[in-house]
C-alpha cells in the first residue's frame, strides 16, 4: 500500500510541475489581440513574446506588453526600427544568449546551472565506477539528475520550448523513482541489521 501511495504522489508531483510549466507555454497572453500570431522576441522593459495582428483597417501591428502589464502597439516600421536599434545596442554576450534584460540573464543562468548538474552527474558516476572497479550508479547521480532536470524544465518553460519540456519531464519521474527505490531499500534493510546486532548481543551474553 505504501508503494502505491508513493507512486501516486510522484505522478501528482510530475503533473503539477508540467501544469505549472504549461502555464508558460500554452496559456495565451490576456493582452493578445484576437487572431494574433505570437512570435519570439523581446523589447527592453517588456515581457517575452510579441503579438502580430491586423487592426480594424487591416493594417499589420505589433504588440508588446511591459513588465507591469501595459500593452504597447507598434506599426511595422516602428517595430522594425525599435527592434533593430535595441538589438544593435546589446552587448555581445546578450546577443549570444538571446536575452535583453537582467531577468533574462537570471533565467539563462538557471538553465546553465541545470545543464552543468546534468552533465556533472556523468563525472560523478564514472569516478564512483573507477573507485569500485566496476560500473555503479551512486545516489548522487540521481540527485544531480533530478536537480538538473528540474532546473531545465523551468528554463525550457520560460523559453516556451515544448521539446525541451517533454524531454526532461519523463526523465524527472525516473529520477524520483530511482531515489525512492534506493532509500526504501535501505529502510527495509535496517530492521534486519538491527536483528543481527541484537542476536549477537544475546549470543555474547549466553554462558559457555
């Protein structure tokens, strides 16, 4: 019964994480005009994402939303000029990481840290195997996998990358499951070890 409850809790946690990330990826911006097309991009001081739409006259317009939720509309020429000038003013590292604000840098750092953990787990695994002279997978491998996958899930959600979210979500469940199996086994072994210690104590106290 305990295992069934644990399995159910894992499923609920995974669904909750995916639902939270889905709110970034799938939920439509309340400021988006009807029949608009969302494109990737960001202007300084605005949230991620730009909406392209036609106004009542059939003219193409671009809409960005400021950090405090105020929509700003641009004509095609104004948007192109603003986007070009802001792109030209960005530092080289901002262009490399495709960000335009300190907030974006924090998100990228989160994703980078997740990737470092995800790659570093292999280093931990090979070092443990070399030490034991056989292939082993230490608990640290699964902890690093779980932490790295969680960070990457959140990062891919921010990037609105469904492929990245899908790729990490199933692995997340596997990492949690392996950690449960490891520590559940250890808890199951404790009574047996305690019984052996108690038996030794009784034998030692018996007269020869």
